[in-house]
C-alpha cells in the first residue's frame, strides 16, 4: 500500500512546529493539532487563524502527548541532540508504541534528510498518514522553522506524488 500524508499535526510552538504547519499550508494540506490553553507559544499567543485546538491545560507536555496520540507517526526536527520537549515527544511515541523519527539537521543535508524521512514514512506509515511534526523551538535553533518547512514541502511532494515548487532554504 502506498503511503500518503493526508494531514499535518503540530503543537504550534515557534520553530519546527510552525515549520510543519507552514509546509501544510504551502501544499494546501489539512493541518491541525493541539496547543496549550491560552494558545501560548514562546513568542506570545498563537493567532486564532491557525487551526489548532486548545487543551484544557497550559502545560506544554499535555499537548505534546495529545499530538502524538492523534497522529500515526511523528517526525522530530532538531539542530542537535534530543532534549527538552523534543525528547519528551520521542518518549511519548515510544510509550504509546507510535513510530517516530529524529532528524538532527546539524548532521544531514536537505536532500539527505528529505530522503531519510520519505524512506522512514514508507516503512512506518501505510495508506493515509496523519504526521505529527515536532522539534526544537526557534529560540533554541534559530532558522529551524524555514529549514523544516522546506524539507517538509520536499517530503510532501515526494510522498504524495504532487510536485510543489521548491522553496529556497533561506528566505
């Protein structure tokens, strides 16, 4: 059975989460996910125009777990090793027996990381896949939002078989 990403889920935090959301918007792919009560992120309130559901709790880990639960697989983008909320995301995936992939963008080029995600998805997610995109905050990894967006647009193009105009790494 062919893998197809039919929805992107994220927690709305700055950085990798918003890069996943931006890729979904760019590719006209449905997106959603859970965010903390008050729609909080490290740079303020997540605008209401972004289709995220508020958790009853302001605790970031509550929404992190909910996004793992509500997805078929999770890809975690960092610039460095897993730590903080990214590490917790991986731990939730393990506990819930959900496939996850950690992509350390410091170690792989854009083509290498795209190929790794595509291969992993084809081995881990069969049929329509709800993909949780998580990872480092912008304050811990400047530029990661754009890096995740361009990689996820490339991944969506390859997995879904619909070519989207390639985006430059830098804005």
